[in-house]
């Protein structure tokens, strides 16, 4: 019947009532809005019926008021099954251990599948994934998200045109597309190589064009180093002669290419304080572990305050899985490291050395990667207001050649 739906979940009891006219007891129950069903006479002075578990206290009150005797014949429904189940400690312990073990295994990476790539590139991607910590036996919740891994792979493996990373339970599936580079050869426009700055030539390599300078020559910014104008007769360029005539309009124009290394120099002024403050980690650290549900953090290990006056925190979040389903729970690891501020007093010599290193670091930011700092010399050093001021001369070897288009429009009449 519809009015009995859901009773098994709430629980019910089959009771036997003994006394004169026992059915009258159930009549009193109905008058007290207590639901009773399956009422039947089992003897001349006994009758049984079913009641909800929640009505048990009211039944006892009616019994005390009327004098009927009540015996519980049976107990049915989920609450009694649960109580019976919890009473079996061995079974409960085994089930809990099994669920914990299943949860433990569900958060370990068991397989990494790479498809769509040639063998050599597949091996390279596999090694790159191992550098990220993505290998069999790794904790899934400690790994980066698939989207972050995808972006990092595109950055670190230039041979990849596209890569898709998907996590299916305890398996990482990666599908990639190899980049096919098609070089389009374009005829470069005619150009000279000119000096970007003044210096003394130390080395030259000319791939195309005609050299206009030699090793040990001093050049100024804008001087032509390699000409892209090649005359048919191999004559000296007319610009080399005083009182030059009009340029040969029949000369072949090419895009001069090459590398011209020169010794250049820079004067740098830098000021270094005699006293400086630095921060460093002491090596003392503590870890705290939390479960994050929504915005709520539930601590599971590491409850105390480390008591560091100054601290540096690193937070890592990882998802938890049950089989192939991602749970709405994050495993959060917080590493708290102690740091301290150190006041360091420098001697004048130490401050000068620190100034030189700072000047060289600043200079390297302005130079091309292949440039080499050959030497440095202090031109002037002074100390005022607790600071050391040095004027530094730095010698560098670098490529000073830069391209400059050749204007080869026909001369006006």
C-alpha cells in the first residue's frame, strides 16, 4: 500500500499484544495517530500488528496506561540491518580496509599511453613525461593537470605540432601530432652588413658579399663591413676611392651575409651599499596535509604551529579518484619552510667585487647571447655615505654586423 512506502528504510517492528480484546489496543493506537498495519488475531487473547520504529515510545505509553502486555516478535528494516552489520567487527574492518586499499590504488598512475607519434619522438616525449614525474607508480594527485602538461610538452618538445592529454582513471592517454617543417626559400632583398657600434675587428666570416674591412681594422658605427654590391669585373668598389664616380648600375646586388666579431668596450658606473639584507632558508621545514572540499580545508596531518618567525609556503593540490571517477575532493600538501633575514656587512673590497659582478650581469642583459666579456678594469673607485661607487671599463667580443638594405633605385636623370 502507498501509505507503507519507505517504511523499510525507516524501520518497523512486529508486536504481539496480549490481553482481553487485544484488538482494542490497536484501536487506541489509531486514535493516537499511530500507523498500524497487518493486524491479525493469533489467539483468543493475542493479536499482532506492525508499527513504525519511530512510534515505539508512544506504544509504550499506551501499554502503561491500559495494562496490555506487549512482546516484540520481529524487527525489520534498514536501521536493524545496519546495527546487525556494525556488530560484526571483523566484516566491517575488512570492508573498510578494502575500500581504503581500493582508494589507495585508484590514486596511483598505472599506465601511460602515447599514440600518433613516430617511435623516436614517442621515446623523447616519454622521457620528457618522466622528467615531469609522470610514470608508473606516481601519485596522481601530485601531478599537474592535463592542460598544464599539454602546454609544457608543446613548450619543451618543439617537434610537436599538437598534443592532447587525457586522464582516464589511473591511465594517462596522450595523442600527439608531429610538426612537419616546410622551409620556404625566399630570395632575400639586397643588403649590406654595417657596424652596429665602434670596435676593432678580431674575426670575420663572410658567407655572401664582398668584405670591406679586415681583421685589426678599427670601425665606427655605420661603416660598411660587407658590401652586397658586387661589380662584374671584380674591381675595387668605387667608394674606396677619393673623388669616386657614379656607382656602376650594372653591378650585381646580393644580400650580404656573415658574422663580424669585434672587440668593443663599455664604461659602466655602479653603486653598491656596504651593508645589505638578504633572505635565506634555514633548512627547517614542516608539511601539513589537508583535504579540500569546495572551499573547506579539513586537516588530516600536521596540526601544530611550526613557530617560525618568518616562513615561506609552497602549496600543491592534487585530485583524488575512486576507480575512474574524479572525486570532488582535493589532497593539499603545504610545505612551510623557515626563512630568516640576514644583515651582511661588506668590506670595501667585497663591495667592489659585488659591484663588478652586478655590472657584468646588467651588461649581459644588453648583449647578444654569444657575446663574451673578455676583461674588466676599475677606472675609478670611491666611497661615500656607506656606499662604494666604481667606474668600470669592460671589454667585450661580440658580433657587430647588422643588416642595412641597399637602395638600388635608378638614379634620377
